[in-house]
């Protein structure tokens, strides 16, 4: 059921009453206003509903009301109701901020359909604002790691618990889940935030220069080493060193890394003088390091040294309910980078995105948003593994959660979008432990 109100403005009483009856039958709450000022007094940037206004009215007309309302909140959906002679004016208003228009005499069902879509768009806007409000500028963890799913809430709780300690940490997670983003959030929330954050991809280092890159070298350490060179450890002094894909380091370098972590000191290549270090090391791996230890490709003593704090990044498949809001945020970021407007994404399209497989996780979703801003298409096909019954149950839960998220918890809109009865939706939500209020 839709709970956000519609402000319906018309100076003709019989039209207001007719609209009120139409909206009551559609379970859409409405406030009927005789004048533009009556509606304007109720509009703010926290108003959760939409504005529907006749164009021709005495005093402030509909287009002036739209302009004043959009000055208060540029994202407010405004639907204009026009007479036959105002169609050209309404069309031009679409270019200046109107969400849509409908011509008199209108089909009540069509008006309700336009309003529902506008209310869904408004609900998505308010959802994104709520997410951003939960991520104030002084909370670098929430601002970087969005999402209301239980796995993301737990991840943020764990990050906050260890942020201000100097304990080294290990972050595990599949490709594209945001391991470096989590590491940067951990650094930004720590007492070392004002000091350097130095990131290095261990897999991208040629084996011949790994020692020099990490630990530095003295002049004459090898042919061509004509002057002293600081390694990444020294560059990160006072701050945080992030070692991505740490499991790709050769075993001999793993041994040197272990010594550096234990002694908090390094000895540059070709030097006999140790250099003391004050830094935090965060390592990351897309593979489960305990399995690499069992396979003999990763030192067990280094693993246990890093395994004091282990954080696991969830895949998008584990947090499908976050996808609609996250995609909208990524769209906004991409539009700001390219200087292009944010396209309107329907709840149905968002539910489709949430139901897809995302093997590249957030990185792939970000690329999808980038392509959408650039006007390019994408092709992502779902994949699944495991027992058929488990796959079907998980897929059903994901689809329902995504639809609830896309429709901001509206049960009526959700069961209509899914093509099932209200009773069937209730039963399935109970079966999968889904609560409507979690998606409002």
C-alpha cells in the first residue's frame, strides 16, 4: 500500500472531489488543495509525496507552482493537468522539470498509473537521500560502504570495531567486492587518516623488482641502482600500507614480509641498516588464504600473523536488496563525472538488475551504471550453482527482496509486479523471513 501523499491542486471543486475519489479507490492518500499556495505550504525537501496540479488557475498558475516547488526540491515529481489548448505548454514544461502531464478529460486509470510511477520515483529518491544521510562526512565507513542488508551492516560494525586499533588486517572477497574501498575506509576512520595510504597490487609487480618496490634499495645494491630508493613500506610510514593480492607474492618475499611485520622494521636491499617503521598493514586476497596455506603456496606463519582480524567482503548475490539503491548512487556518481543527467530508472528495471548475476560484483555494477550514463547497453546473464531446490528458493527470495526494494516496501506494487496474489506474497515473505518495513 502506498503511504506517500499526493498533493492534488485544482481550483474547481467538482474536479478535486472526483480526483479524491479516484485516488481513494486506488489506495493512494491525497491532500486536495484549492490554491497553489495551499500546496506550496506543504512542500519541503523532506516531503515524501508528489505534486499534481492543474495549469489554468487564478493567481499562481500550475507552471508557476511547479517552478516554486522545484526551487524547494529539484527532485520533486510534478505532474501537470492540462486543457486541450495547454498541451504545447505542458510539453515545454517537461524540459524545465515536469515529470509528466495528462490532458483533460483524462482516464482515471491512466492518471493513477502516472502517479504510481511518480511515487515510485520519489520513493527511490528519498531512499538514496536516507542512505546518504546515514553516511555523514565524518563517517568515512558508511559513506564508502553503502547498503542496508544485514551483511553490510555487520561489515561496517566490524570495521568500526577495529578502525582505531593498530592491528594488521586481512580482507578476503571475490573480485570487485570492494576490498580496497574497505581498506581505505578503515584507514580514513583510524587515527592514521591524515597520514599516507599506500596501495600496491602485488600481482602486478615483476618478480625481479618486488624486493626493491616493497623494501627499497641502497645505492649500488644491483647494476643500475645509482641512488637510494625508498620502498612502499617507507612511503607508508605513519599511515597504512595496503597489499592487494598478497597471495601472489613469492614464498621468499612472504618470509621477508613476515619479518617486517614482526619486527616493524625493514632492511633495504644492499643495506645492513634496519629502518624502523610505524605503519599499519592491510592485506587483501580474492582467494581464501587458508586454502592457499593448505596448498603450500602461502606461508602458514604469515597467514596466522595477518589472521588476527579477517574481514570478508560479501558478493552482490549476498546483498541483492542493496542493488537498487546502490545502482542509483553509482548512476549519480557517473553522471557527475561525465557531466550528464541521471536517467530515470523504473522500479521494474531496478528489480531486473537486482535479479541478475553479477560475477564482477560492485565493480561490474559500477561499469553498468557508467554505460547507462554514456547511453550504451550491457549484457549480463545469470548463473547459479548448487541443488536445484536451493537455487530456486534462493532465487525466489532474491526476486521478492529486489521487488520490495524497488517498490519501497509497497506490497500492492510488489505483488502486482511479480504477478502473484497478495496472499501468495504474504506466504512467501513469511517463508523467506522478509519484512516489508525493512524496505520502506
